[in-house]
C-alpha cells in the first residue's frame, strides 16, 4: 500500500495534524505490540522531541519488535545494526575505501546514514564501538578521516540492551547514556495481553504485514510543530529545579547534566502536543522525569547499600520539588 501525504506544506504546525498523524503511527505500532500503550506513547514522544531511545529489558519481551514497528510505520530509510563484540566503529559510521580505477579514496556510508537506526543489543559491543555513536547522536553528523558528513533529518537511534548482569555485556559509559533522551523497560505483558499475543502472533507475523502510515515529510512537519509548543518561564524554572535537585541529593553521586534539562523540556513539548495542547504544564515534566533523567544518575554508596535505585530517588525528588503556579 502506497503512502500518500495529506498534510499541506503550510499546515505542518497545526496541532490537529500532529495528533492525527501521531495517532496513525501509534495505532500501527500497537497492532504489533499488545498491551504496552504507555511504552508506545513514550516512544512517539522521543521521536517528536528529536531524541534517541534506549530500551532495556530481559530477552524476549519485544524490545526489537517495538523498534522495528516504529521504523516500519514511517516511510523512510531504516537500518538495523546487530551489535557484537567484534563490531568495529567503521562498521557503523562507514569507511574510506581506495578506488583503483579513479585512484582516489571514496567514502562508503555505514548504516548510521538513515532516518531511523535500530541498534540491537548495543551493550554487547565494546566501549570503543559504542563511542562511534556519540557524535552521530549529539551533532547529527559523522566525521571520517577528517571529513564531516551531515545526517538527514529526522534522525533517531533506537537501541536495545540487555541488563548488565547478563553474560557478555559491557556497561554503557555515562557519556553514551546521556545522549539518550529516555530509557524505558518493556516489562512482561499482562496475562490477557500475552493470551492475545498467542492468537495474533501464533498464526502469522504482524510485523511483516505492517505498512508505513506516515511519510518522512509528515514526521519532519510534526517535529517542527513540537518546536512551536509554548513553555513558560515558570515551567522552564521548574525543569531546572528538578535537575538541580538531582545534583544536590546525597543519595546520588552523579546528577543530571544540562543536556538532560534540554531533553526534559523537549520531551515535555512533545508530550503536551500529543495530548492536544500547544503549551507545557508541570504535569508533562513530572510524567517524563523518571524515563528522561533516571538512566543518567548514579546512586551513592549509601543508596546502593540500601538498594535504592535512581528511579526511587528521583520519584522522591519530584514529590519534594515545589510545583509552580502556572495559572
């Protein structure tokens, strides 16, 4: 089925178009992923916030399926990279190869040159290979042999990883985790959803039948619309207060970075837009605080001894930080 764009060039900033196209993508993903509406919504939020998504969970819960479903829902170039211990940085970014006919070096683009890049089991590769994504994710460009190549927009990395306690994994460096806008866990499905999965996936493969429901131009227009969502000074200060609280907490030895503040506000814009609002409220920040900030934090030794995870510490901070009056 061919994809046709029904969004006029001058209508990209209309909120009704944003909600309509986003709902089409969401329904397409949910036709493959059962019982995970919150996870699907957060995935769309990260896409519209021009961010990158890290999906961490045990094998077999649908991490890669979610990434592939989003990629197939949009009619755009998609590349998948299976991260393994022997993967090299050039296997991701590309390499300059010598052409004997022209007697010149030619750049052969790697899989990073796509609108959506699915990195499967990213923490099975060495830290050196993981670092190949740093420039790509932050600056949307690749530098090989001193030459810089721009990446097309929109550009999103969706990476899956297994828990670090599992065999053959390398922990993601702090700088790498900080590039991801949000981290989510799929979790096991509810029994009713798992039963439905047996009916749907038992006889066929829904992912193979999934057709694109949006174009690259539409997604680009949605991102532009999200940029126009209003954020008041009070809400911006609230975002800064939340992030500052993580830096001052005695339960954390590493707080959130200024990049985290930026990602939180961008995500709040997308969250508000998906709710049909052209302005951000404190509730948007509160709902995104844990998925956007928690993976960037490191607990103190005392918190580790008490088995208090960054998600728990962050939830307490959100309850304690005063909420601004936006009326």
